[in-house]
C-alpha cells in the first residue's frame, strides 16, 4: 500500500543522472491519465477525404472507436461490423467481412471514394484470408478504393505500432506514376497541418514549390495528386514508415527533416533540403536570432517558475528541455515513458549538464494514486508544456500543444516561446481541455 502522506516515487520517477537507458522504467500494468488529446487511428483515418471507415471487431472492443466517431460528429463516415461467437465457431470470418462491408456500402446515401477496413486481433489469431477478402471486395465494387487497416492492440510493442501503421496505410492509395510534378513536394505522416511560417515551408514556397499535404486535402482527387510529387518530406518519427513505404511502392523519394530544438541540427536540415532540391538556402542566421530573442524573452518572464514538459507536446521533450535549461529556464520534470533514439545526444548532454533533472513516467500504475504536483503540493505555480504535464502538475498554466503543434525549426521555437509567455500570464481550463479526445481533429 502506498502512503500518500509519504509517497514512494521509485519506479515511476528517476533523476536523469541515474537513468541508465532511454527506457528508464519497467512495464507491466499501465495507468491511463485523463489527458486525452492525442489522436487515435479513427482520427487519423478521417484525414482521408471522401472516405468511409468500417471496423470489424467484437462488440466490446468497438465501444472506444464508436465513441470516438460520435465525439467527432463523424458518424456518417463510420460503420461497424460485429464479430460474434458463431462467426468464430463457424469459421465464416471472410464471408462476414465481405457481406458486411457490401451491406454497409449499399445502405450509404452516397458511395465513398475509398473505404478503410479495420480488422482486429481475432482475424489474425484465426488466420483470416484477408487477401481473398479484399480481392472479392474490389471485384464487387470496382469504383471504390479499398485498403487494409488494423485495430490490433498486440501491435503496440512491435516495430510498427498502430499509430505509425495507420499513418502508413493512409497513403496506400498513392501508386507509382510515370509523370512527376517537379515543382511539387509532399509533407507526409502528420496529423496536424504544418504552419505556413515554418522555416522549410517558407524556403520551398520562396523557390516556387507547391506543397501537398493530406491535412489540407479537401477531395480524394486532390489527395491522389500527391502521387505525382517529386519528394516526400517527413519530420515526425511516426511518419517514417509511411515515407519508406511510398519510396518502395510509389518510387517517391523522401527526406527526413526531424523536428528539433537544436540550432545546429535545424541548420543542417535546411541545408539538406536546399541541396536535395537545388534551391536557395534561407537566411538561417536571421531565423536563429529571432528564435534566440523569443526564448530569452520567455526565460525572463518565467524567472524561477518551474516548468514541466511531456512527450505528447513534442517527440523530443529532452531536446526542448535542454534548449530551455541552457537559457536559464527552471525545467524541473520531463514526463515520458520512453525516449526515441534521436534523443540520445540530448539525453547524454543533460546527464552531464543538468543531472538533477527529473524524469517521470506517465503510464506507471503509481501515477494513478500518487499526489499530483508532488514537487509543489498543488500550491506552487508551475508552467506545463503538454496536456499530460498539465494534468500531473495540476496547473492551469500550460501550453496546449500536441505533436509539435504544426511548427518546425527556428520559427517553431519562436511560436513555442510565445505560447509559453501566454501560459505564464493566462490560465486555461485544464480539466475541460484535456478531456477532449483527439484535440484539433476536424473531419
């Protein structure tokens, strides 16, 4: 039994100096916090315009995805097929999917351009012949594009978990093309649109390039044009499987420009883009100076106010922590259960420079019972960057940012610094905001 008056944080929290790897915690039973802003496979699938989602699963497992569609107000683009006990005993899984999907499509008021069929763990366990299923569906409905999607919890600990797999399947309708639009590039694998002010976007548009992005597509025809683009750009880690798959299937080369808070890495990314497309380099020195002024301003306004960061706000919470700490910001805690390999350089530098930085889990079961805002008892003003950090710190002063917020590069640092300044001054209704599932999703 945990004594809440004398909480034991062992296993759920560690000083970075004592962390021996990028996976500092043991896993077992997991806790899910009420911070629900991250997108799931339903939200991501809704990015495909003029599409319809059909989930084939046991009724108990369907509850979550049904509620997601209802919360989005997207019920007209969503259907379910329930797998019952008799389907398992009779071995008619293939017929269930084929006939069920056909029935759904016949009853829709308008035929969709594409259908995302989500099968589940039971189909995997029973060896369902999905190749046969999709061949039959394509034969019955030659005017509709079908693709295989998966709701497999068993994929969570594999090399391609559900989130990156969903982002990859989202582009499965793009095929190899003989004609390329030499002045067009794609942004691949993002849930949020990239802001027009981002460094590489300004550089591309300044050189006369059109940028295509599924988050901005308003028709299936517009989406299909992405297959003709010259280059794919990915900057979120979960987007890499999609970029690699498109290179192999559609022969579209890609460039990975990872979201970063390291000035040297941002410059190197911009130079790599300029070299790849043979376009003029943007004035990185001017952009860096703007970022430096913005971060310094935020640091002065924060003073000694503690700051907490979580992994939902950015895939590089350690890199962001290092940037802020180097500018005198009192970053106290980073909430993350695991750190991606790209974070290793920042991890090692932080161990040397800021050994007392606290790393704290989010899914460890203790996080469900230990007091929130342990460092300040709930009375100390804390600024959080990310919804989970805001929840665990019990603070109304937070930056409501997910997956980098669509910002990139020096410009992204400027916008983040401005958001931090706003969070210092203005309070948010944390409870109301973080309970919204798939924050910012618009179908």
